[in-house]
C-alpha cells in the first residue's frame, strides 16, 4: 500500500484542499430539495420532462396572473410559479450543457457524422430528381411525324432521305427472305426456325396469361379435355334475366322443368285469354247491329252489350293489378283493359249485320246471345205470345 510522508500530509496546498470541510453534499442536497419544492409548486412529479413543465406553467399562469381577470388571480402565487418555472428550466439547461460537455471530442465526431449523413441523403434526393425528371427535348432535336421521323433538313431533303431508307429496308427484307429459303432446304436448321417462329407467335402481355396458357397446354397433354360430355355439340343457350337474382332464377328453372310456372306467368296467360274473349264477345255483338251511325235501337243494344261485359272487365282488371305486383320486370307491367277505346275500335273495324252473309247471320243467331238464351226458344216464346194475344 502506498503511503505519503507526514510532511506532505500536513501541507494542504499539495492536495489542493482547504482545512475547512467540504460542503458539496450539503449544497447538492439543498439544491435537490429546492427543485422538489419547485416541482411541487407547479404540481408535477420530480421526473417530469420539459414539455410537461411548460404546459403546467402556462395553465397556472392563466389561472393566477393578476391581469387575467379571473377570481383566482394572485400576484404572490404567480411570482412563486414564475420563479419555480425559471429555476426548473435553468436546471434543464444545465443538465443539457453538462451532457454535451461530457461528450467532448466524441460530440464533435457525432456532429460530423450527422452532417455527413444529411449530405448523403441530400445527394441521393438530387440523383433521384435527375433520374426521374422529364427532360425537355430541344426544338432542334425533335423528330418529325412524317416519313417515320427519318431525315433532317427541309421537307424535300427529308423525302429523298426517306426514299433511300425505303430502298435499303427493301433490300434487307429480300436478303432475309433468301436466307430463310436457303435455310429451309436443310432439315437440321429448319426445325430451329420453326421453333423460333412458333415462339414468336405466343405474345402475352401479362405473366398471368402465360401461366394460364401453360396450364391449358398441360391439361390438353394429359387428356383432360378428351371425352367431354358436350364435345362436338352446340352450347346450351339459356335465357337469364339480369334483373332477377340467382335464387329466383333457379327456382323458376326447377318449376319449369317439372311442368310448373311462376304465378305471374300464369296470370299473364289468363289476362291474354280474358282480353281475347272480351274482344270476341264485342265483335259478336257488333254483328247484330247496323252500320255507323247507329240508330237509337242499335245504340241501346250496344250499350246493354257493354254493360254485360262490365263484370268480366272488373275481374280482368283485378288480375292485372295482381300481375303488376308480382311481375319481376317493370317493363312487363300492363294497364287496365281500355273498354272505351276497344268499343270504338270494334264499332269502326267490326262487321255489321248488313255486311255479313245470310248464312253467317243464321249461324250467329243459332249461337245465341251473350246472355246464353238460344234463338229457337226465343222464337217459341214469341209464337206463344202472339197466340195468347190475338
């Protein structure tokens, strides 16, 4: 163990110490307790950062500032808060200064490294700008759209240069054609040319097209496309309505295959039949009256015939309402039966009793009226009426 002589121990200047005891720990503890007090004034913990201290000071300053106009304004409290804030900020500044001072020459090294890194990033950005920048072509270097952009000078000079280029290209094509003819005479080179030509035919734009084509070729080589059920037969044409969902379409298909049909289809069929039956009844009534203009008697007959069809037309209109609610396509909906328009059409276009032959009139009378009474029974009642009232 190294020991010093007693004379050196008695000389305080050698050890650079004074005879008074050191007060570092006491001063340090006092400063630490002061900072604790300052943090308590701001209402923060001892390990709070600089941002939290600043936010707390702004909040308390607005609350206790004497010029703030609040009921909690207190000048003494505001001075304490300001003093605590300044002391704590001074502490943060000293800590930061001591940290930078401890780095020494290493701090300069890190600073140089950071500057070098920033410069490298800046140079990379400049290179990217130069790489992706759209370069504007000078007017003297632009190409003409005519003559395939070949030639320079006036249009006449460019035309002569383009003619020479066409001759040169034609001669090259002739040479290539002759080379192909000569190479086709030798079998050892013809196969290579065929493979090269076949490879050029396959031109795909995306990789997925090439993959799909390869998979199809492999499946054909394995025989997956042999003995298919529909091979050599025409494709099935199925009428699919794009406005009907898949479930409804499948259900309708099953019903049709089993001899059934949707309700709206059956209603449409009944509506067509009822319309045809009403029109035929009006035509039969038209044959029992004279030509236009109608007489008073014929007009009464025609009105009574229309009134007899009122019930049938009412039932038909109910079916039309139900059909319009069930039909899945809006364009398939229909309107009510237009009795007035149909009656006018029958009166103008239908045959009157003066226009039909005698035998047809007899057949019409035998068929009976719409009410269902035969003409023979009517004649019998007429005869009995005459005999009773001579």
